[in-house]
C-alpha cells in the first residue's frame, strides 16, 4: 500500500496525540499556589462576636495554610480562629470563623490583635483585629444636691449604670448616724439597671440646729471622662 504526503501527516499527528495521552506522559505544569486573604482589617466593635475571613488561592497548585492568633490581655486570650489549618485548591477559597471569646472577663476598653495566615514558600498575610469591651458608667439622680428642706424626712437617690458591663458601686453616708437607708450600701447594676436608695434623715441627730450640709459619697468602677473610676460627691442639705 502506498501512502501519500497527506497520509503521512495524518499518521504523524495521530502518533503525537497517542503519545500525549499515554500513561506517564508529561502534562503542562500548574502555576504555583498564591495566597490571598480578605479582609485584612476586622473591626468587631463592642457587640460583634463572630466574623468570617476568606483564604483564597489565586494560583494553580493546592495551597496548604496555617493560622496563628496573637490577642491576649490581662492574661486572657480573647480571640480564636477555626480551623487552624486547611488547604485550598487552585482558584478556590476557604472560610475561617473568627470568634471573640472571654469578652465579659475583660475590663472596659479597646483591644487589638493579629491573625497571621501563612503557607510554605510564600509571604504570610496578617489581619489586624480590633475589639471593644463596654464600660460601666456611674449615673445618679440627683447628682449634686439632696435637699431635705426644713421638714422633709425621706428623699430618694437613684443610682444607674448608664454604660455597659457590670457597675459595682458603694455609698458612703455622712458620719453621725443622722442619715440612714435600708438599701444596700454596696451593690451591682447591669447595663441600664437602676436602683432607688431611700434616704431617711433623723433630725434629732443632726449636729446643728440651723441649716446643715454634709457629703454623701458614691464610688464605683465606672468611667467618668477618661479616668478609670467614677466618684460622685453629693451634698446633703438639712
């Protein structure tokens, strides 16, 4: 049988195709894995406890990654990420769950942490995380003067937590026993909670017969301005 030039070309192409499809034949190399993370900034504020990060593989080969968390204050770790390791196929993405933990065990303030995601042979990505813990704020009504007048016997002092978290407060009455209350002088108030303290004056024990004034002191763990404690000095007039 005689083959022409056309037939020879067909046979050559068929041989090349067969060789390419044969077991063990070399194929085109995939592009290296390429790590990308988003977002790179997480602001969780005072209320958000869970957020999601995406680990992307912008390359072709499989990407294997690991996670390292740096977020600790007052010897308490407040940030966790799961899973801590994983893999992503080329062109794919994996989700990481970012969790705020132990928020209620930390004093009020702003906290910063880092999540570092790395893969062998490439530069790691760092996510900056910010979280806030609500702060208790002492509020009282009246906050300046409690006036019993000339014949008043009872007056109310309302103590309130105008912030977040737990307000721990203590009331210190004037010395001499002329001003008393049946309410707890040491107490706690949750966010938005208010306590009514009924005050009673005993005029026979007042040091002077004329008008008299003294100080009632309320101390707490709340914040007043930029300070770390909140104290109220309330004048008591009889």
